[in-house]
C-alpha cells in the first residue's frame, strides 16, 4: 500500500497533462485493488487501505491540477504585464518624440533663431508652444495612469535635499503658469533637511496638484506650503487655491479616474480627469496619505503627508 501511495504521488508530480493525471489518479486504486483481492491474508481493517488510496488518488490528482493551473495563470499574467510595459515604452517614445520636436522647432522660431518674426507671428508661436505643452502633459498623464493600472510603476527612493528639490519644482511651475491674474506663492524654509523619497513621483504629485489648482482658479492666488516634521518623520505639503471649489457631495469622488469638477467648466480646460487619480496612486506607493477640503466659491486645499524615510 505504501509503495502504491508513493508511486502515485511521484507519477502525478512528473506528468504535466491534466487528463493523464486524472486517469492515473483513478486507475491507481483499481490496480491496487487487483493485488489486494488476490492476497490471502485480508481482514476487515485492510479494506481501509483501499479507501485511503482511492481518496489520496482523487485528492492529489485534483490538487496537482490546481497548482499547475495557478502556475499557468501566473505565467500568463507576467507575460501580459511585460507586454503592456513594452507597449507603454513604445507609446511613450512614439508620442512624446514628435511633441518634443514640434516644441523645439517652435521655440527656435519664436526666439528668432531661424529669422526675424513679427509680433503677430510671435503670439501665434506662443500659443503653439502652450498647446504643445498641454498635449504633452495629457500624454504624460495617460502613460502614468496606464503604468499604475498595469502595475509597472516602481519606486526608486534616494536622498534629496528637500529645499533644493522645491526650488526646482518652483522654477518649473513659474514657466508653466500663463495666467497673469494668479499669484503663485511658495512658503517653505530656505534650509530643509535631506529626506529619503522618490523625487520623480514626488514631483509629479506636486505638479499635478499645482496645475489642478491653477486650472480652476481664475484670479487671486495659489499657495504651496511645505514643512518637515522630524518628530513624526513626515514631510507635509499643502496646495491651496481660491478657485471655484468642489461641492461636498463630490468630495468622495475627486480621486476617481476621469472625474471632473464641472462638465461645463472643463470643456474650456485641458485635461482628462486623471491628475488627482495619479496623485492618490503615487502617494499610496510612497506610503503617504492625501486629503482634500473644499467649499464652493471659496477654494480647495489638498494636504499630502509622506514619510521622510
């Protein structure tokens, strides 16, 4: 009986064909039964051996098939994830390269590097640059959201001087804000410590929050506050605007995909409603949290807390 038991397990572990495993699992008890009933020394307790081997054959055949099915599904999922990652890389190159070329040539024309231009032409080139930047931002948002969906996002933590990092983000924002009626104010100490985080994702979080605040603020100001809390090991970021605000019944949905503040207002604004979704996804990846407070007609404030290590 023990010999038949171990042979059954070994055979089921070797063969990959599920139909063959099922046949072996069912045939083994019958083959053992032939030798069992030919034996002369049998008692009532010996019949339990036959029942035991039958149960083992059925269970192990089914269990081994489940393991192989799970392994097959895992391999297929890994292949699909790799295929999606490769597709995202191709799309990133094929979509962003033409936009970069368009922006570079437009900037060269606007700066009169290829010949003198009149004021009307300069204004037209400025609009082309602005719309090219908007389109590039939309492409970046789509690609980043696709990476989040496919699980292709990896966290790369490194040391960064927080004050120097914020200076760089501030320069990027000054170049991107075109509305002269909005004052973008920054409030953070001139000297901030070294923290451990992913600078790429932290930059995307802040830029998305700032761009969202500027988009829905027609006048007055957008204020960005950054603080470091050494006792709790956290860094805090507040992005507050004086824009149109969000209705209380809409606050639970602000981090959903494709969510928009107001359909009538967003028709004149660029974006597809994925910025805040990426903010939430990246904040979770970095082990932090993001909260929102808002009132209609008064403005909105987003608060991001992230660990410093």
